[in-house]
C-alpha cells in the first residue's frame, strides 16, 4: 500500500452572482501552486441533477468537456487541464445526480438496511467520499475543489455542508476556504460597493463556514478602505482580501494573483513550504498573447455561435496556436443557418481560414456544407472537427464524386449515398446518456500528409464524442477523387482523419483535438492550421491588420 501524507484541501466557493469565473480562479491558484513545485489537481462539484452534462443543450451549459477516460464533464475541467497541463478523469467532476444515483443504488441493494436514508448523513457522506477520492490516491499534495453554483442556492447546500464536515474532520491546518465574490461599481454614486460581499460571507458564516481568503472581482482597484471594510465585516484580516480585477485575458489571472502574493498567503495558511515560483513558460505565453506580430481572420462556422462557451475549447485552442505563431487569431463567428439563408460569399470575404465546428442534428448542416465547398474550391485553409469533418466528406462526395444526394444518415435516413453512417456498435443503442463513442482512442497517421507533418508522429491518441463515421463502402470512391484517409483506427476500420490532395490545407478529424490543447502546449493541428491561414493571408495579400488595436477580447475572468 502507498504511504500517503494527509493532502491539503482548498475549497473555492462563489458568492453574489454566478459566472464570476470560479473555474479560472481555481485554475490560476492551481497553476501557481504547481509552479511552486506541488502536485496539484482540481475537482468540480456541480449541483444539478443530471448525471453529467452530456445530455444538456450547449446553449444552456456551454461545451461538454470529454476526458481521456470518456467522461462527459463540465467545461471548467477544460480550464483545469489547459492551465495546469494535467489530465483529468471522471473523478474530477461530481454532480448531485451522481451522488443520489450512488446512494439510491446502495439503498436498493440493502446497504443501509434498517436506516432512514437522509441528506445528512447519507448524501453528505457520499459527497465527502468523493471529495477525498483523489486525495486518497496519494498522487497529490493539494486538492482544489470548486463548488459549483452560488452560495445561498438551495441546491448547493449539501456540498457546502459536506465541505464543512470534512474540514472539521481533517482540521483547519489542512484546509482552506477561498471565497470568490463581486464588488460592484455603482456609477451614479461613483463607488465600489461591499454590501453584496458582506451578505455573501454572512450566508457562509450561517452554515458554519468562515472563509479564509476573499477574492474580490471588480472593475476597479480596491483601495485600502474598501479592503479594510470587507475584512472587518467578513471576519478576516486585511491581508486576506485579494483583488481579482478584470483583465483582458484569462491567462493573465495567475500573474495578477502572483503579483499580490496570493500563492504565498495560501501556502502560509496551509503550513506548506514556500518553494521558488517558476512561471517562465507561462509568462512567455502570456507575453505572446498580448504582443502578437500580426492578426489573422478565421471563420468559425457552427450553430451555437450566439453562445461562445459552446465552443470554449476551440476558442482557447486558437489563442494557444495563435501565440505559438506570434499571431492573434480573430475569430469571425458564422451562423451556419445564415449561410443557408443569405448565401456564402458575404461570410467568407476576408477570411484566411475556416473551421467547421462539431455538432449534432440537421439544423445548419447545409450551410456548413456550402461554406466548405467555397473554401475547398477557393483553396482557403479548412479545418473540420467531428461533424465538421463529416460535412466535408458529404460535400466532397456530392460535388467532387458527383454523388448528388450524399448525406449522413443522421440527417437523412433514406439517402441512397450514406457516406456518413451510424457506427456498427451504435446500432440498437437507445439510451442517450454516456452511450456515444467517448474518450481517448489511438489513431495511426499516414506518412507524407499534413496530419503526419503536424504531429511529427505516426501514432497519436485523441478524444472522441460521436455516433457516426465515414462509411467504408465509399472510401475507394472518395480516394479516387483525391481525398486521403490520413488517419485510421489501428484495425483500419474507422476513418479518423481526412485531407485533400490538391489543396494547401484541408484537414478533417473525427476526434476533438481542441480538448488537448494547452496554454503552453498548443495542439499540433491548430498550430499548423493557423500557420496555413497566415500563409494564405500572406500569399493572397489579405490585410494582416498589422497595427493591432488593443489586446485580445478574451474577456477577463468572466468565462
Ligand atoms: N453528430 C455527429 C456524430 O454523432 C458529430 C458529433 C460531434 O461533432 N461531436 O457522429
């Protein structure tokens, strides 16, 4: 058995309003502690009753983040991976649905025979078991737990109660409460207001939780008086009130925190040694994000473009890949249905590349296909992810192979040319939750392709989330007209990547590369796509928007 030291626990709660950026705050703290030499992981507890977000509409919940082990999780796990450069698993995300599922299954099995099963202690015990599961592995020195929702919500109460009980058990020296709150600026009086923070801390105190550190989101600097007032009413010392000012890029947040010595304060309170902070690669990355040499316009065509969170990992992957190319990627959001309604030309003008996004269902598909035909014929770099790759295959089959009714059976069950079809093992699957082909699978790349040149490797592993695939009956026809099946599953049965012979950069992948891009390790395909877009911009004489106005609009903590 592994000898385990008692790990330290940091709990991050949020007050006043939702969307303050707890995920970014937790990730930033995690990065700083990791950069001080500790083994850190982050977990998220979500108060909703869905077992996972896999069945939720991206309009409501944003992107579903898939981990290597195939769990469908909250998008904050994406931030954890991107900031900390660690790999998450199903243990890093718990929902109320999972907790109740577990307790009810045990009850039916008879594990609680004789007892009345209640929120306290049965639900809270199950939450505590999950809160310490990663700590019990012995693999980490520090576990950061982000508690979803806002303090005061009915539904997150059991999580907060479990957290309180756990801290009581392990002792205050081993745990820390960080509370992220809002200090709004009231324009009419020209003042920063502390009352919402006072109320939010009171709510925590009522349930027996005394925050140790307050992170105050605000538009303006918190002066001494404001900090002193917050400290007094919150029962903490002034040095424990930190500012979380709005910054242009989420990637600056760790630097802003480090400047205030937040990490040192945390380590001091947790009685951990203060090793040197090493943030060189992070600072270089942030510098590149803030000082790009040029700008490049890339279209992102999808159907959830009104809610950018639905494509969170893609937008972040572009920031990483842009920085690696010393460029800022200016994303032009294109609603696939608009392309269908108003024609393609006006949306493609001045673009140096097009990415067609993942997705489900028929809506907008014809617009995506039209946009792909345009960039294919005009030699504009193209990158298709999952549904985006499937649309590229349909487009090529229709217009290059002359299979006029080519389609996916997801959109037309009766098509004569089902170039995209349901995967064999998906036939007969009726249950919707967690039944797609999910998680990390190996793929073998063909040499002398863009795919191979990007990865500089023949053997890769990428994450999947789909039910449909290229129909092998059409491989020969597609190949004859110039489509290359550049990545295959090891048994050769599944087409994982495609590209085109006579095109500067036309690549599709059935998997989701965006999920593995990290701030300091941009994904090879995004990196090479942005490079191709820059090259197209140079050759075609498109304006590089050389003089860049301002910093990237990757707005602040508010993600
Ligand atoms: N709807 C497609 C499928 O299930 C694509 C999924 C996706 O883009 N993630 O295969």
